[in-house]
């Protein structure tokens, strides 16, 4: 084994380097996946035009955001469309509105997605390294434990910001008004009210994270063994990420359906002060979906979710792993010299 490879086994990317790699992955994933959701929502709006106050969920593959249609705003999801499928929508949007329209709504997405992704991936790697030092390199429970804890932390930190961002979508707020809104909410409902919507997010994201990291590590080791390599290539990480993300997306889809409905109800409550919409628990929503549409209702939107999640997971993890590998080689080279 050459000295550089030997050093790489000891010297890893620093937490700051891991944060930079995850930040790069989040930006690249958002840039690649956002057009898919823009086209999807435009097709939805064409078939069922959004009325004033109607909510819809916008996602970039990393995070979901609740948006509302406000009358009089000439925004991208209100533009008329006469599309005949996904490819036709892509081409007509580019030709008639310019290519930038495919990335409408990207800035607010990045504001939320980047810190969430940085916290999540950095915590996962740091926890994994710590657990391996305690339990050994081949302990299969490490990805599950690290994935669960990292997701808990990321969701808990981001939840209050998500609520504030959702409120800001209803109308333009100054920082003073936003501070007054938060202060009033805390004084009326307590500090815990800033984490409204945390439970359904956890129900979906924690199982997803546990399954995703477990399957990813298993698939990565299997592909490495098959290829006879010591380190994962970009394609090995890409393939492992896509497959593990798809498996986790299918299994956790019922929780995603519930979370979407819960988010929409929270938006209605915050925007229109409808008290009925704020008290429906996750379990009640689950039962209502099954009663109305049967068990199959819990798996609504499987194909769009897979189309979005698989490439998002693949791009994110392969970019992240490539970034870490780059920094590890740089650190090892500097140490060896």
C-alpha cells in the first residue's frame, strides 16, 4: 500500500471541509432537481388552476415548502400553460419564458436547504466516526443510529425557521414585524409552538434517514467488493444513493402524504386563522385518508416522488462523497509532504 493511501486511512476530512462538501452538494442538487418540480407544478396548475389561497407543496428533492397562490401576483405557477406532457412543458417554458423560469423559487429553497443539509450530513459523518471508534468498523447498526440522530437534530433546528418562512410567504414582513409575530406567538402558545409540524416531519424523515444510510452503506460495500476498489467512485456513490433513496422513499411514502396534508393545514391556520385546521393530529389525518381513499391513498404520488427523490439522493451523496474524497487526498498529501 502506498504511503498516500495509508495516510488517507488515518486522516479524514475536517468538519469544516465536510460542511463545505455538503453545502456544494445541496446547491448542485437544488439546481438539478428544481426544474423537475417547477414543471410538475405547472402541469398541475394547467389541469387544476390554483385559486386564491390554495396551497401546494413545492420541493427541490432536499426539502418541502408550502406555497400559497395569491390573486394578482403574476408568479410562475399562475402562468397559463398548454402543455402535452413533461418534455413538451420543458421545451415551451424555455422557449416562451426563458430558461431561468425553470429555477423559479430557487433562492428561498436554498436558504432553507443549505443549513439543513450541512447540519444533517456533517452530524452523520461525525457521529459515524465516533461510533466506529467505539463499536468497530463493521458494526451494521452505525448507519442507522447516526442517521436517526442526525435527522432528529437537523429537523429540530430547522423547524422554527420553516414556520417563520411559511408565515413570511403570506405577505411581505419587515424584520420588526417578523420579530413581533414570533414574540406574540411564543407569549400566547409557548416556545413549543415554534415547532408546530415537527412530529409529522420526524415520522417521515427519521425512518427515511435510517433506511437510506443503512442501505447506502450496504450497497456501497457490495459495489466496492464487486469492482475490487478500495474507495467509492463517483458512479458507485451515485448508484448506491439512487437505489437506497428509492427504497426509503417507497417505504416512507404514507408518512410523506400525511406530512403534506399537515403542512397545508398549518398554512391555512397561520394565514386564515382557521382553528379547526390546527388541531388535527397526525393519527387523525392518517385515519381520514384511509377512510376516504383506502390504504392506496397513503401511496398517492409514488411515481413523482421517486422521480424526484432518486436523482436528488444520487446527486447529493455522490457530490458529497467526491468532495470529502478530494479533501482527504489534500490532507493526506500535505501530511505526507
